[in-house]
């Protein structure tokens, strides 16, 4: 099992009101310069928030939600400081309640 860390917020806030494109492009460039593999993903309507042990987090997060998920705790801490009004947390996957850490409930 892998521990994943996340920041989550409403889609409107994170995708429309925050300069998320710039933030992620900056991080991609940083990873490329350090020859580090990308270990973060943007997930609209993340299915992991449906896990019973994350019910409190789901209640706090306006819907529809979006999350940035990573296996890098420092990156998520950096995002939290950069974006401010986001929910943070962690979970382990794959598990019985979270078979796919990057699954989305969004309609394709």
C-alpha cells in the first residue's frame, strides 16, 4: 500500500479562482529540472472522498470537488501554503475502501 496526500477544494475555487495552472506548471518545470518523475495528479470529483473513514473530509469540502493527489507529502504541504483555503489529508491505497487512489466520479 502507498500513502497518498491530497489537497481538496471546490472545483470553482481551485480551477477558476486560483492560479492553479501556473502553480502546476511551475512544479512540472521543477520536476523536469531535477529529473524527478511526476508524482501528482489532478482528480475531479475524487472517489477516495467516498471512503467511510474520509466522510468528515467530504463534509468539509464543497461539491463538486477537485483534488490534487500526490505520494509526496512535502509537495502537498507546499501546495497548502500556496493555495491557503484548501482541505488537506492523507489515505492509503489500494485498499478495500479505496481501490484506486486516482478514481473520479466525474462524468466523462
